[in-house]
DNA sequence: CTCTATGTTTAATT
DNA sequence: GAATTAAACATAGA
C-alpha cells in the first residue's frame, strides 16, 4: 500500500491508536525487518509514552521521546489494530502492545512480502535524512525543481520516483501525475520547459490530492481502525494499458521505465 | 506454470 | 561521474 497518500493514511490511523498511550511491549517476530543491521532491541521501548507519529515521504516515525521507531511499508506492509487476545493476521511480523489507562491495544505490522522495514533507534536514520521535501508537508518548490531537473538527463518519470528529489512519489503517482501534466514520461529532465515543470508539479499535487481525498472520505464513512485500499478504478491511466485515454480516446500504451511498468497516452502526453 | 506487482538497494554495465 | 539495467528480497493473485 505504499505511496505518500497510503502512508499518510497509515500515519493518521497509527496516531489515533498510539498517541498518548504507553508502550507495554514491542515484539518482533521477524529479524529481517531490520535488514541485517543491528537487531533492534525491543526492550528499550517498554514503559515509554508515544508522543506522536510523523511521516516524511513513505517513511513513518513513531516518536517515543528518546527513542524512535521507523517504519517503511515496502510493497505490502500495513498497520492494523486488534485487541491483544484476538488472532493475528497471517503475515503479522511485529506487534506493539500499548496501554491507555486500563485498556490494552495490540497494533500489528503485517507484511506478506517482507519488503518493509522496522527500525528502533535513538537518532534519525540515514534513509530518513536523505529524503527530499515532502510534497504534502513542505509543498513543491517549483524554482528548485526547475534547477534540479535541469542538471539531470534521466527520464522525468524516473526523477519523480527519486525520493531525494521529492519524497513520497512512487510508480502509481508518477504515472498519474505525468498524465495530468500532459508530459511524456520518457522526456529527459533537461529537456523540460519551465512551463512543463510547473505542469508536472501541478500533476503531482493533483494525483496526491485525489488519493488523499479518497482516504479522507473512506475514513469519514467507514469509521474506526480500518485501512481502505485504492483499487484499479481509482486511477486514470495506471494499470490501464489498452484502454482508451479518458481525455482523447487514444489507446493507452505501456512501456518500462526505471524498471517499472509505465502507462501513458501517446497522444495527450508530449515530449516538448 | 508464467507473468505481474503501489519499493529499495546493490552490483554490473554502458 | 551519470545513467541504465538486472537482480535480490518473498509472496500473492491473475
């Protein structure tokens, strides 16, 4: 579930479940979550108060005061909430048991493919520090983008997925943003006009806003502790190879860029 | 069985 | 150096 809007939804839920509670215990049933680095010592979190849950790009940071818990959802990670007695989902890899007054709650991390990460530290991790500005929290600095993109030669879609340029955009939203911008995903970044860069920035804001609004609506309706996922119908060109372009009717094409499937309209999306 | 998948990192190659 | 490509991680679904 992992691009900016999905992670922001996870942050929202995690914050509701955790903020203001006290950690009873953290249990990690999968050592791979730390990626071979020093295995996180779960003992250092017991008894700590959860001060809040932050997000930058696709990373989550649970603030325990002196200690930080970083979470990246990879491809299939998600956070869930259950009562401590209830059975865990199949691929639950970690549990955080917390206490709010008398009541106990078990917040579980579920990740079938185990491409996610979970790291306990006292300082910000390098991956977090390396992130570029977050389009939601920091906004998009278009003049900076024009300068940065002008220095590079790679395809604009690959650049959009670079987390050090803008944090939080993945394959889906890069694909959607470029459709909204009317820009061919193969366009070299140094060939983009300032006008095109502005269009790309607007496209990014638009696709993120659409998803964020969907999550807001799902939460307002569905209520508690339930993460809704976006489906194939929620996107305009992503996953729609062979279908007619919603704007001009031309056949949506699929290519591979940066190792990822990329759909676009060959008529609406121009190189220059 | 084959192909694909909302991510990241590392190594090899151009 | 920069850019591209492939592989690896491990699993589910079409």
